[in-house]
C-alpha cells in the first residue's frame, strides 16, 4: 500500500517568514495530493490540493508543488501569520481521493513566533 | 456548507463493551470514511464505503466493523473494546467523483478503561 512520509514534525518560524513542509510518497500510481490544516481541538480542513497532472498550484499565501519523478510534494506558506499556527497533514490517494480513502503523513506542528 | 456530524464528542467505555460510533452527512455524498487519529501517527484509515451496503477495509480494520444502511449514515462498530482502541475517531465524506475533497466531522474522543 501507499506510504507517506512528512517532514519536519515540528516547524517554528518567525511571523512574516515563509514555511515549507515536505512529503514523499511511495506509490507512483498516486494521483491526488491534498493538504489539511487542523487547529487544536478542531476538525481537519482542506486548505489546498493538487492533481498529478499539475506541477504547482497557488492560492493566495499558500502554494503546493509536486515532483512526480521524485514522488515528492511540498506545502509553501508565505508571510506567515499567527493564525497559521496549527498541525498540517499531507495525504495521497491513487483514485483521486474518491473510493479508496487517503493515506496521511504523520503531521507537522507549525508554530508561528510573534 | 458540508455538514458531517458525529453523534458523540466524548465517550468513555470499559474493556469488552460493544461501542457504536455514528456519523451522518447532509450533502448526499457517495463516499464515507472512518479514520482514527493518534498523536505522532497522523490519521489512519479504518474502513470506507462508496455506496449503501458497500464497505471496504482500510489500513487498520482489525477490531472494527462498519455498517451503511442509508446513504447519509455510516456507523463504526467496536465489537469488544480494548484499551488500545482509545483514540480520536474521525468520520469523513466526499462526492463519488475523483479529485473530490473529503470533509471531516469534529471527531469522537473514545477512552477505553
């Protein structure tokens, strides 16, 4: 089955700086890669996703890049703000996240220092 | 807005008890999922369903079963609980098309004593 590795487990950055979280996956058939943000005590919420036929996607301060050859994808957050503090999870799926569920990384605790 | 509702926020049970965790979604989604979340392990897929009465095992199905009698409801059943099933249980749903995001409920924190 699919295996997703996520690094780092904890990331502390100064407010206003950029943050990068990296994930690798094992199954070359995976074709859908969402990122979820989970604030303390709350449900995971989708913040951005990317399909395997796209190399990069951006939504305001958030961007995701995908390197299919290296089986590697990353989340980039620019101009970090206190409300970006949360746990972020990457995930992968080989049927577009539809009928087979998602395989998640173990999460990155992002801490924004004032 | 998609609403995924889990019946209990917190639940405390004793070892050996049978437990039902209920999940209801109001967006006519075809797919429903059960995950468990443990510190340092992320979310792991237990079971999922892509249609009424259909179920598929996820990565960690041992000790669990599921039921989907109606499209909007997906139940997770722990037949005889053990302490290693103490965890946060998250339900999710999505449309049946590809590349559709999964929407999560608030979770049930289950403690087995």
